[in-house]
């Protein structure tokens, strides 16, 4: 089964591990999911910030 990764350094989607793990987000099941990684990261960051603010 192919795994897809989003390279946070280059902004490119990669099939399999082609770069350093520290530069990758994933794995994702599809190329399309990997391409959405920046959106997913932003959504999670907003959610965590809201949870932190509510906990203060």
C-alpha cells in the first residue's frame, strides 16, 4: 500500500518517504489527503489554541 506525505519544507506531496522525517507530515492514504495537509495543520492549530484559551 502506498503512503503519501506532505513535505513541509518544499510544499510538495511525496509518494513514500523521500525526505527527512522532520520535513514530512503524514502518512496519508491518498495524494489528495496529503495535499490538504496545510489546511489540516492550520485547523488543528486553531483548535488547540482555542482549547488552551478556554483552559486559562
